[in-house]
C-alpha cells in the first residue's frame, strides 16, 4: 500500500512539474512579445551591459492620384450593373436590335417594293445527276448486267433518297460560309422536309470513265426568312429579284465515299482526330480540300483539311478517279413575299420572334448509331 502511495505521489509531482514548465514557457513567450513592442531592450550579462534596439519597419504610405475630372451622377439615376456614371441605360449595339426600323444594316434597298413586309422568300434550285456506280461489280458471268438491270427497275423513292443524300453534302460549306467569303454569313438551303425533287427516268451511262445507272435531278424549294437580316447573309438578295449562285463538285454516287476516296474530301479543321465515319462524311464534305502533307510542327493558324490521314490528291481528283463527279450550281433567288407560298414552305412550330431552336425527334433518331473501335 505504501508503495502505491509513493508511485501516486511521484505521478502527481511529474504532472505538476510538466505543468510548471509549460507555464514558465508561456510566460517567457509573452514577455518576449511584449518587449518586441517596446522601442528598446536592455540586457546585462556578467556585469557587461549592452543596449540593443529593435526598430519597427516604416510602413510606406501612398497618396491617392489627383482627381482629373468631376463626374456628377444625376439624382434618381438607377444603379444598373455595367453602367458608367451618368448613364441611364446600356446603349444598343448596332445590328443587335433587329426590330429597329431605321437600323442601317437591316435597311432594304429603296427599289424593293416589299420593304415593309416582315418576311422574305428565297427560291432555291439546282440541277444534278445521281446514280449507282457499277465499277465495283465484276463483268464476269454477267454479274454487272444483272446489277444494272436491278437498279434500272428501282422506284422514285429509292432515287429520291439518293438525291437527298447527295444534297446534304453541300451543308458543310453553307454552314461555314464565312470562312470561304469573309464578308458573308451562312446561307443555307431550306429544311429537307420541304425539298422537292423532279427525277428523270433511270438510264445506263458513262460519267467520266465510270459505268453508271444515273438519274437527272431538278431540285426546288423556298427558303422562308425575314426581310431585315437577309443583307447580312447575302447582300445580293437584299432586293426583290436579286440572285446569288455558288458551285459545288459532288460525287454522283454519294454512298461509300470514305471507302472509295479516303479522307481526300473530308475537312477535319477544328474537329478532333478520327471522328470521321462512313455514316457522317456529309458533315465533313469539302470539295475544296487539296493534297496535304503532315505538319512538322502544329500551326493552328494554318487553315487545312487533313489531320488524321494525308491524301496525296485533291478531293476533285479523288472523285474523278474513283467515283465520278458532277458540277452543281445552287442558285438563290429573291421573290416577292406571298403568305400562301410562305405557309407552304414553313416548317416547325414557331414559338418566338427571336431565333428559335427545337429538337426534331425524327432527325435525331435517324442519326443514332453505335460505332465499335479497337
């Protein structure tokens, strides 16, 4: 029992000793900090008195720049983020308010008899040839003849789908038109829901050196737009009767283009590498692409088509050698506005006077696919 009491007393002593050391240490720190505030500190070591001074650094002061102008804020001016003193409203950016009747950029030509009408109608038409390439089928045992006869008997629905496929190959240059004409904006053809194709009878013919079952195509539709912004897209259409034409070189047979011509006609600029597939070549099709070599050093300022593969020939040459091509001229023609014509070619439900965007379920389903890659 005595031994236990001795051990407890020792533990209490150690705890007291530790607490005393902590207390002394805190006291010394407090003393040092309090002395640091004093301008001087004296110490005496072995009867040798020395005086050491600590002077706090001088904090620099900065004077405010002189006032060069006096802007007074009128009484009652609302506080609106983005306003400068004295402003009561954010000024409109020219070209931003499409409803401004006197906005110069949207003013129609004085000769235009339709200047007060909100809508504008643009006829769109072109002539082309579509077909089925027979070169892929062997002439042995009459195989090519059998295939030719098969396609000669195809109905209008088959050829219409071919024509639609070829037509969407023009969309890339329409969407990125500003890169081909620096002073112009996008100019598209109408939505495919209002396309009209007049088809000839299928015939067997030669296109270049290629054997084809071909059909002549006349395309016609009307683009319904507004009269105030057409000038920004194409100034030539700013007046009734105005026309604008643009030219494309298109594959006569738009199917299997990637398999037949590789990347020669595909513009990958601003797209990730290896995103092209045989099903989406229309979204990359650019007949202006040339033969290119790999870049020793990546230069983003260089405008080029190819990044995944580097064809040795241009798009036009690749088409002529492997598919067969047709020169197509699309013409846009401004006609007088007529509400009945506009209603015939309008598509979708318009819910706003501003630019409208609505997902089309039919198109979304048609573009759905699964791609497997190694």
